[in-house]
């Protein structure tokens, strides 16, 4: 056993003496008035995949006030989300600030009827500890994940065993509901959702006015060529070849989305296309979703923006490599993915072009 595991086990044993709560066997709960969801771990794509959980809670308890404790890395994914009443950002950098500590303590002491720590790919010790310090009647969280015990399950009144291995092709938006299904909290709608308003739509419309021709008989197609993980990046040259091949068959204006993290890829296509393409870079999630919703097709790598596009009704093609698309690809009508192997560049330009043809044919 590594030193880190030994330390974690020892810390868990010590904290258990002070933070453990009696486990309850009753799964029927009274309708809660105040609910706290703690999901301060994982990236913004994972947060968007949690929308089905937020929806299920709001559908089951429409009058409940729902607070989400998120992080700097993922809170912007659910700005303006229709199922949440408040989003609080947990920021480790501010933990030395008395003012911020006061705000966090005030948040955790709100007398919640229900505290939930959802889990998908990993158990967060920080989330468990935040749940321990939260004032709540019922606390739901993982007892184990994929047969691995959670050393901090003692903070929950209702610890739940979660096992994605049992159903390896289950979609994340379905699996995340396993934490609340024992309580009768469920939904039939597993799609994601991003709320954007008129200013977001205006920003997107103004951007599109400067991209190519505004003719009504021309398509608008977006491309996201970056990714958080190098192994999830389809070669930029393949994207460029795809665009050239598409230009032979279709009339369209096109744009690229991205952030500073995609600087290398954006620089390459900016050098190639210049003013012939639009560049919607370093924008917030709601206007990005508004822009994609105004498009006819969006083609993307397997990354966070894929989930943003997945929250719209726009036809979409997602290119996958090592990740299981049955777990993570956007779901819904006109949402397509393509994967050949764990190497994303095994996907050929012809593979994507064929899928583009099928997708655009259905638009007619």
C-alpha cells in the first residue's frame, strides 16, 4: 500500500470519530424544501452530463429550492440553468480569505432537508467532507463506486452502492441517477440543457453577421477542433481536408469555437482561413450554446464543447477515440458519433464526410 493510501486511510479513521452520522434504512422521504447538491469535482463536460440529475430532482420536487455547490472548473456549464436556483463556487484559492470562509460556512449551515453528492467517474473526498459539514437532515452519497469502498461514506445518512461496471455501456446521464433512484427520484428525459437568454442570442447573431454570406440558402456549420486531452484531438489537417471536401458538395459558411487552451489548433486554422472563417473564442457557455443552436451542423472532438452542442437540438457529429461514446456521446435526435478504435485519428475524413452527407440529407 502506498504512503498516500495509508495516509488517506488514517485520516478517514480519525475523521470518522468526529463526522460520522447514523445510517438510516428508510428510503421514503418527505418532500424537501431546501436541497444542496455538491459537485465541485470534474470538468464542465461532466457537469453538463449532470443536468439529468438536476431535472429529475426538480421534476420530483418542483417547489424545492435547489443550490448547487460547484467549482471554478465547472460552474460556468450551468450558469442560468433552469433547474437550479443558486450556484455557489467552491474555490480552494480563497480558503485563506476570512470573507470567503464566512460565505462558505453560511452556505453549508442553511438547514437543508436533503444533501446529495453525485458520482460518475470518481469519488471526491472534498465533496464528502463538504457534505459532512453541511447542515442537513438527509445526506445521500456513495458507499462504494465500482466495488471500491468509499472510506468517507460514514458522512452520509443514506450511503448508496454505485456500479458502472455492471452496465458498462450505460450513458452517464442515466448512471448519475443511480444515487437518487432508491428514493423514487427519476426522469424520462436524459438530455442535457443550457439556458441562454436574449443577450446571448444577440451576441451570437451579431457574430454570425460577420461570418461569410448571410444568404438564406447557405448552411452554417461549426467546428470545434480542440480538446482537453491530446488523445481526443482529431488532426487539424483532417478538419481542414474535411472542410475542403465539404466545400465541393455544399454551400456553407463556417466558424471555429475554442479557448486559450486550443491556441495551437486555432492558430493553424486562422492562418489557413483568415477572414473566410469565423472564430468564436473564449466565450461563455450560454452565448456559445446560442451560437450552436443557430447552426445547421456542428462537428466536434470528444471534449466539453461536445456536451454544450449536445444540449442543443442542432444536428451534431462527435469524433471519438479512447472514450466509450455509449457512455459520453450526446443523446437525442440527430446526435451522431463516430469511432473506429482507441486512436481517434483512425477515423478518416471519408468516414466523417459520409456521416455529414447522411446528416445534411435529413435536413432537406
